[in-house]
């Protein structure tokens, strides 16, 4: 997963990591992983299949003659270049439909818990999994650490999804406690078993989303192991497991490029996409087959279209979809908080209104109210200077959009005072003072903020 993939109420697979039993299990798993890696290397050198490969690739193809593989799967899905990432509670059906209306060509579902999804009680599955004709192509993502639970869950979406993806990227603490996501990275034997069991027994293809290791050589070996197990598409999030939250930092496109050069299946890149132009920059830099967006898609669902649109337009269209497709109010509120990220610090009373909204009527009322405020903001004298054809940038290359425009979330490590939201809030206050009294100088706070913004660390997309 990515930074945008917030955790949800997912029970652990294992005992708490703080217990002696868990510590012993972790040490044993690390030792087993090292042994498995060594065994895999020796097997590869001797051209011997691992024991859990119960069928050769030729036998697998004979078993599923109509199942698409590698670039045949990629082409069947329309050769997608613009991909919406799996995001817990955020890449739900309504959001996937909105994203596809604005240039997304493939979407992943949120990460589903394989054990809960496959439970005989369908409550969790019915709450989480929705699809319709507009949803295709779609890939369903699961987290798991048990091959049989994963297979059981995956079989429940056959006929409704184009492929099933194994989450190997979630960096959150709950994934560590439950032993899934990126915390399987040291357990190559288990990862191979999870993927291979699907490859040998599932009617639709299996794909995988991984993170990178500090060493490019280990990252490449990891990706090749995932490919050998049966993954037909590999998405590479170019960040380390430790790069999350305020430690997010830049994704490493060089490692993604190295994986692309080493494997034969299609590769999607994930990381460093702030603006539409970054998509082609990423493709040019890595030669990947497609580019995935997570966090930026949440703040600007039109990222793949190249359009610069007002936040209220996206919010209204999203709610229209939600009126047709029942969507949990908590999902909707989370999307609206992100869409209006830069406006809510200015219109703080509306922030409270959104937080309290529970019904669709209340949510629609909020969007109508904030739309009226933002249209008023956009018609102020200073705001009318905004020119779509000549968008100003700061010294680091960030585009200076007004707060009512969909734009990426710019994160500055440990900077709670001089964030993008704070800068826009100060600019709004200064603009308001100027509209009341001409030629009033900048406030000391605004000057200090401007000076500190000039000092912030560069965050380019290299």
C-alpha cells in the first residue's frame, strides 16, 4: 500500500508482536526466510523447482488454457497506463467510477483481508466488495499469509474481476502485527507459496504489488522471485517499508527501472506522481508499462486527465455517483476532507459541519455550502489573477494553485506550521485584508511564513 492507504479495523493474523511467543516466531521466520532464500538460489542454480511448485508452467497453462498471462492480460485490459492504487476504505466502487471518468484506465479495489473475505458469514465481504459493468477492468487486492485462505477468498471474485493482487506493500503497524503486506518481505518462501497456490489453482491471473529493498540487487532478486512464482503483473512502489507517514520521502525510480529491465511481465510504477506531466516523466525514466497513483488521486481524482478542476465539481460528481451506488458515509467524508484539504483550514466552521455529517442529505448540504463559499473566494480581486495558461510555481517547482483547485498534498517532514495548508491560509487572510484596505503590507506572520516556505526541503519527482 501507500501513504494514502490508511488502516481499517482488520484483526491480526497472529499474537501481538510484543509477546515472547511473537518475538520467537519473528526470529524463526527470519531464519526460515534466509534459509528459503538460500535454497531458492541453489534451486535456481540447479534448475530445480521449489517443493511447493506442484506443477510446471506448461502444466499450469494446460490446466487453464483460457487464462491470460503477462502481456496478453495487459492487452486484454486495454494496455492500461493510468492506474488507481488499492487504498483501504478509499478506492471503493464509487471512487473507481469517478476516477475512470477522468482518465484512469485500470483500478484496484481496496485491500481486503483474505481470511475475513472468505468467511462463511458474508457480512465483511458484502460491506467491502462492490462492482458493476463500469468497474472493469478491475483488480481485487488481498492481504494474506495463508495460501488456502487466500485461494478461498480469490475464488469468490472469479468472473467479476480481471485478476487478483497480493498486497506485499502495506507498511502499517497492523500489518506488522498480523504478518502481512510489506512485513512478508523477509519471508520469500511464504510469498512464493501464496502466489504459486493461486497460479496453480485459480481461474484468473494473480498479480503482486511490492516495495523495494535498500539494495537494488535484492530488489531485483525479490521481483524475479515473485515473477517466477506466477505473478503476471508486478507493481513496484519505489519506497522502502520504513518510508511512511512523515517519513515518506521520495520513491526510487531507479529501482523500479531495474525491476522493469529484469522481469518479463508488465511492470507498473508507484510513487512521486504529483502532476499529470509526472506520469510521462516516470514512464520515460523507468520504461514501465503503466503508472499508479494513490495519494494524489485522492486529492485530485482528475490527475490522469490533465485537467485542472475546482474541488466542488469533483465533490458534486462523486456524490452523484454515491446517490446511485450505496457508499458508507465514512468513506464519503474521508474523500471530502481530502478534496477540500486546502479550503477547510480557511472555512473552519464547514470543517465541523463535514465532521458531523452522517446522512447523504447532510453531506450534500455541506458540499452546497462550501461550493458557495469557494465560488465567492474565486471571484475576489486577487483570486481572479489565477491564470490556467500561466500557472505560477515556487522555487521548488510546486504549482501555486488557489485553495479551491484540486491539487496534490504536499508533505513536508515534521513541518506542522509551514505546510501548504498554512501557506494558503495565510495567503487567504492577507487577501482578505487587502480587499478591505488597499496597500496594507503583509502581516509579520505572512512574511515569516513566506520566508520559511522558501527554506523548505525540495521535493521533486526524480
